[in-house]
């Protein structure tokens, strides 16, 4: 009798704890969403990355109990741990991709906050979280042949994500240089000079360390070639940028691209397999603790989240002309109401703590609103492409040698980053030379 009562009370206590935990997560999600919709989407995206990481390394026992997945393994040439891990990552990525792609399509053409679809982007978080969970589970009911087709499609989607990153970086470097160079005070010019010199010096020091880490003996000719090409590329487009005949040339954007190319070179060489004798970083990392490796993986995932957020939010060339006109007209802000001014400035509408979330959404919908501050559809498209990119990082671009407790390791990852570096250098060089080679065309700078 006493055992039954204790069991009953134990079940009640467990149920209460689970309910409180769910309510706590719900309150946390609502609180994040109130702060910024973009932060909430980033949190959801980061959660999917953690799920992919865990399932990649530990999902095999669970997936071996799903008959249609087991039948797919019988036709695979990979070992069990690798195949099941890749299948789990691809299925989570497919669910995340579907979620963000659906939002991208639904929100296509939203130009003003008064659009009835604006609430889909900023509100209804309970329904969106439920839809996200369903889409995380649904891919595990699909046959492996469909998931393999998605994995091949993800390779192209990841390439598109990297291309967008290059374009955004070039636009950022040019806008930064123009913003500081146009200031009337000389202190901004000195700051511009300091940043330029600092980026070049930092890149030179980093390349020197990389020669020490990744070229331990003369037999490492491949690493020496990649490092030398990095130096040559950076030197070439830097010299072109200061040539008198280049109308839009400047050393500051060249310094930013130099630093980025140096980072890509380091990231590529760090992605070489640990068994490769020329990878001094991986050889030393084999003695690191699990917590240090985990911290490195988390840092990689956070950088992907930030890249997706930056690319999705920096979509000014996709915005409507109304937003541009309001930003160019100095008197436009005076003609806008308080809500429009706040939205145009990049803020969120003020929340009233006495109102329930549903009432907040109704008040937001009834308030006079202005143009959107970024393109919602493009924002979700970038996160859909980033979902594909994460799948490639987690699986080493589908390579069999992807190691447990590591992300983005393998020769395919190495060459993807090296090609991205070359493409970035060539794209930046084209922006410098295009006005000279095609003088009859207006490039906007």
C-alpha cells in the first residue's frame, strides 16, 4: 500500500516537473521572440544544429529499429556508424530546410508591416514551434533514396550559401570603407588607416604561424603551395586596388578580403584529416580534452548561425524602393508616426507587460506600421540554404572519413574552402577591373 502511494506521488511530482519545464521553455521562447524575431529564429536554427550533432554520433541504436532505414543500409557501402550518422544529419537538415523554405515562400512579397502575413514572421510562435517539431520528425519516415537525393541537392545549396557570403562580405567591406572615408573628421581617416594596417599585419602574422603549423617538413608541398597562393592572391588584388586607373580601388576593402582569404586558408588546412602528417593542428588536437573539442564545435556552429543571420538581414538590395526613399529623405522620419519611425530605425514595437502575448499580437496588427526593415523571404531563404550547409559540415560533405566529435574535417571540406577563397579573390578583383574593362556600363560605384 505504501509503495503504491509513493509511486503515485512520485508520478504526480514527475508530471508537475515536466509541466513546469515545458512552461519554462515556452516562456523562454516567448521572451526571445519578444526581443527579436531574428534572434528567435537563430535560436531555433542553433537547436537544430545541436540535434544534428548529437544524432550524428549517437543515433545508430535508434535508427536500427526503423525497418525502412535498415533496408537502405543494406544497399550502402559505408560502415554502419558513418551511414546511420549521415542519415540522421540529412533528415534533420531536410526538416529544417523545409521549415525555412515554407516560411520563405509564404512571406514572399511582404513589403510593409501592415501586411496580414507579417504576423506569420513575428508571431504565432506556438504554432511555428509545433510545425518545426513535426518537420524534424517527418523525415525519419522517408526512405533513404529520397534522403540521398536531398544530400546531393544540399551540396549545391551549400555552394549557393557560400556565394552569398562572398557577396555580402564584398558589400560590407565597400560600405565600411565608404562610410568612414566620407566622414569630415580626420579621426575617421586615421581609424581607417589603423584598421587597414592591423588587418594586413594580422594576416601576415597568421600566415607565418600557418607555415609553422602546416609545413613541418619539406615533404608538405601541398600546404606550402596553398599558403603561397594565398599570399600571391592577396598581394595581386591589393596592388590592383591602389592602381591609379581603378576608380573604386582602396586598400581598406582589400585588407578585409585579405583577412578573409587568410581565414579561409587556415580553415581549409585545419580541415585536413588528423592522419595527414602535415596537419600540425590536428596532431596536437588529438591530445585535447573532450570539453575543448566540444567548445571548438560550438564555436563553429555559432559562426554559421552568425553568418546566416548577417546574410539574411543584410538584404538591402532586395528591399522595396519605399524603404530606400524613406532613408534618403531627411524629412521622411518627421512624417512617420512613432511606430513607423521605430520600425524604420530597425527596432521592434514596444511591448506592454500587462498584455497577454495574444493581445500583444492583436495590438501589433492594429497599430500603424511602416515598411519592413529587411526582406523576410530572403532571410528565411538564407537559413534554408544554411541548413544544407550545416549538413555538409556535419558529414564532411558526405565523406566517409568524417570523425566522431569533430565537424568539417576531410579533403572535400579542404577543397571547398580553397575554391571559396579563389572565388572570393577573383570576385573582388572583378569588382575592381570591371569598370575599366566595360567602361560603357554603370556598376553603381
